[in-house]
């Protein structure tokens, strides 16, 4: 707009006048320019009409949203863990307590923040989830599959490893499209014949160790396997502290990767549906029970 009212020579002339008169003249001209811009609906710097509001534009994303989930007892008796304390690794002091069905909830967490959830329960081994960036619609069904001390020790004996106190143990489940721990149809939820990698690869990595499956409730980690079974479970053992990304691969199948913050003495279990979830392809959702 200013170029339409004041050619270059005019600006120099006003500047050369000096004193209060020149300042008043500049102020009057500027006020006139703003008034014209307002009347015409234009940008004062360019003279281009202002863009009209887009009626189809998405509303601003919320600054904070909620997260809900459950703590499951990963042991022979199953069930939920009641009275456990769930905290947020990246938000010290933010906690929730699991209710009668193992449920927990955080009502206000910042969108776009990295979040790792940690469960403390009685004498159970300390356990945490994978690390996720909180989406604008929040997170639901964040799950803990927490082994009791007896099962944790049994699994260690089966894979012939002594958990090192200065390292972490990593577990996840490669899960088929449309299935998770929350399935209405009982049965397995793993995506078979997938391979899992850890990046960066620790120089002394012990894994992947995949879970074998005889039937729905008879599984064990089998060092002879080279890919997942229908259970979908996989372990990396005695991993040095650090940040890692787990990825699953299978022809004609895409998976969501998962980040792990490996901390000394912790079991990091990225369990369904926030583990290595198949997004497309694979064997597809299970629609019938597969109890055997």
C-alpha cells in the first residue's frame, strides 16, 4: 500500500523536512494507509487482498489430551493388577493408580510429547512401555503385560540368561492387523513369520528370541526359531542402556515401529496394541476363536 501513496521521491522529501512537521506528516500518511487497507481488506505490506477464512480448515489441535490403559498380570493365573502406580518417565510427579480392573487414566498430557509409562507393583520386576509421541486424539488401551517374579525367573532359566542389573530386558509382540490384548474373540493375536530387528544393534546383542506356540496358553521362548509364531512374542536380552527402535519385517506387510528407552534393571515391554502392530497386509484379523 505505501508505494501507491508515496513514490520514492515523496518519502525522501518527507524525511528531508525534519522536525515535528515531518513526523506529523508521516503519522498522518500511515493512519490513512491503515484506514484504506481496512476498507479494502488488503495486506498493508503488499496491497494483496487478505485471504478469506477457510471454512473447511481443521480446528486447532488440542494442547493436551488423555491416555488410558490397563495393567495385566502376565502369569498363569492371569487377571489384572490392582493398586499399582503408573508414572510417566518424562513427567516426574505425574502418576495414576490402577483400579479394580487394572485400569489407569491420565486426563491431561501434552500433545506431541514423548511419553513412556512405568508400572510399579509390589515385588514385580519394574516394567515400562515403549516410548510414544502423544497424538492429538490421545492414546487408549496402553497396556502392561507384567510378569510376576516367579514367571520372570522361569523365563530367564528357559532362555539361559542371568538378567544383568546394569542392563534392560526388551520384549514386544508382533501383532496382526485388527487384533490386540483387548480382542473380543479369544485366541492368539500375533503375526506369524515376521522378523524383528533392533536399531542400533548392540555389539553383544542377545536376540531376537521368538516365542514358540503349541496352543493358545502354552508358549515359551525358543532360541531355535528364526521368525515369529502366531504368538508374536520376541525378546532382546541384557541390552545396554540407551535408546533403540524395534522394527518388524514380513513380505507384503507394514508394521508400526516402536521406540524403546532401555534403562538398567527394567523390563521394557511394548505390548499390544502399542507394540509392533501390523498396519496392512499379513494374515489379517482373526475372526474365530483359536482355543485348542
